[in-house]
C-alpha cells in the first residue's frame, strides 16, 4: 500500500450529523476539529475543501478529516479506510473495515448531509471494498457493497458504470428506475434517461488500485509467505503453530489453538493463527518507528479480527493488542496494522522502536457463537515514505 494513503475513520452517523451543526459555544472550526479527531483520520496528502470554505487546501500527513469535507486525489491515486459506522471513536491501531481507492483526479464528499452514504463520488472513478453495507452515492445512484469489491466510474455526463469484482452489490437508481442486485462478473450501466443495462464481464483489478497497494522492496522490513516454516508440532508451548498447514504456503486454523503460550479461556470460540520465533532464534523483526504491518487473510464467514504481537525486551515479554475490526468472508483480503499504536494487554504501554517482535497471533470471531475458519497467507512489515 502506498505511503500516499489516507486512513479515514468515520464514526456513528449521529456523530457525523452533529459535525454539520453550528456549535452553541466556541468557534465552528475548533468544534469541527474536535469532532474530526474522533471520527476521521488522514494519512498522506491531498487537496481538501472544508464545508463553507472558498478554496482547496493541501492536507498534511496525519491531518484530520470531517464529515462534509471534499477530497480530491491529485498526483496519483489515494485510499480511504473507513472503520465500522457504529464506532464511537477512531481506532488508530488498525486500518480495517471498508476501503475506497480513488483514481487520479477523482473527487468525493465524505458523509454527505441528508444521506446515510459513507461518501459521494462527485467526479471520476473509485474502487470500493466493503465488509457489509458500504454505501457510495454517485450520480444520483446509491451503490451498496455487501462483502465484496466494486469499481465505480462516473462520466462527465452523469452516466455511472458499476463493475462487481467479488461479493454482492445492490444498485438503486433515483426516480422510477428499478434497483438491481449484481453478482461477481456483472457490469451495470446507469444513464439519466435509459434503463439500467447489465452485461457479463471478466473484471480486472484497476491499475490505480495496484499502484496504491504496491510496496517498494527497499521499504520492506519483514516479509513471510509461510513456504519454509517447519511442519506443525505440539511439544513446545511457546512455539505453537496451527494444526493444519496447506502446501501453497498459508497457515490455516479451524479453531482456537490450545497450545499457545497464553491459552484462551474455555468459552473463547475464536479461530486463531499463531506463529513466531523465540528471541534466542532471532525473533521475527525489530520494530521500526512508523512501520506498517499488512496481513493477507481469508475467512469462511464474516467475523471481527484482532491482531496480537508478543515482544521480547530486556527480559520482559509484553503482549500488544489491536482493536477488533470487521473481516469479510470468501475472498483473500488485506488488513493493515500500525504496530506503534497497539496497546499493551496490561497497562497503557505501547510498542517502541527497536523492540523485537517474536510472535504474531491473528484472532477471528467472538467469544460466543460459531468458530470461523481463518487462513493467513502473508505477513508484510514496511516503512512509510517520508
């Protein structure tokens, strides 16, 4: 994923609506920033126009975005990451949930007033990856991505083309046009006058999405594809691996792993993939300030995901946890973690530069209910561009 990347965290719709109201006391801008700090986060640079502002302003890295802000992708594609709509505040540890990649020169409005859409596509194209119910407005049409990927292209005449790459997508045009439910491999064209037309296609991931997700080799701190790990074994408590491992190089768990160093309670029905190396064997990697941890995973059913890192520093073995984020099912997907924002399992300590990460655990599911099947194919740690 490119360093020119946005991380957008939109909170509950009630909070978003409150952001558009004039505060009873204090300045409007101070109130906007206060609320934005809770519900929006920005990584990278772009041109942003706040509601009521006369011009566009370049937003610096790690700035904040608010509902109603207009964002323009200049100089290349950018990515917006939207945690669950019901979140009370932005969780800085994990870039998870829904993702929208904007094509070069595309323009969007965040959480537009008078609608429950997460954003409105005002110009150009975008690629939306939704966990369940990501709503995007475009040209008077509402597109709802339900556990899949969809490409949207809005022409200058107002015509909209929606291509489904995976999952299911609902398209609801305005006026008297009937809504349509699309499946993978279908493309729908909506014009202002004609009825929607559905065709079959073989979708290819847009070049601008590939460009956003690319990581230069000189920025990679750690990469693991699980092709050379030893066969699973049960003897050492601290070096536990999942019971099953598929040949093509990804780890698989069909249930919680009972032999990990800290066994979960009996009522914990989460799936778990756990791997690592002890400090005496060199561990996995030494944390670098500003690094990103990217995981490639697949789930058998939608379930919340959580990442846990164990470290070894000066004889201590702290555990750092991410906040839970929704994970989609069916197709391989990506999850990004900001290790330095993880919180210690006990206390408020955070991961510091130079600490050696020895074990990584990915948990899926809840303490109650069915246990999903979880697979982990790749772990990549890389640094952001200056």
